[in-house]
């Protein structure tokens, strides 16, 4: 029981902790400069980062709960919220979503396999 809890906690930490690096590695151009520090009056968090982390939480939670069909909720919500941004820069937004989704699914499948012995 303790081992399952530790595996699940590790899955969330790894998924949330490294998803931004994985997305940046695969989606952003190599020659892109590092992000600038926050300017006074700027929002505390980048909206894309918050959305991505919420996406990680939802995908991992649905997968660990065995409710994989619920993952479709993410695509429906993102298509409504980000329609203009997707039209403007589809490779960044769709690519980022797909990389983030694959990362979360990969971590979730490994955690589920370790915890429950099956997918």
C-alpha cells in the first residue's frame, strides 16, 4: 500500500516537474532566447504554463483512476479556449498539447503498471 502511494506521488512530481522541459525541448525552436524575467505589472504565471500543468494533473488523474475516456475533456476544453491561438500558431499550441499529453500518458502508464500490474 505504501509503495503504491509513493509510486503515485512520484508520478505526479515527475509529471509536473519535468513536463515544461519536455515541451520546450520538442516544441520551441533551438535558437529561441531564454524567457525574460517577469516585468512589473505582468501576471504572476504564464497562462500556457498553468494550462499545461492542469492538463498534466487531469490526464494523470484520469489515467490512474482508469477513466481514460475522460481525457477527451482536455481536447474539447482547449479547442474552445484556444481557438484563435491555435489558428495563429498551430505548431506551438497543438504540438505543445500533444507532447504534454504524451508525457503525462507515459508517466501514467508506467505508474499504473507499477501500482496495479496492468494498463
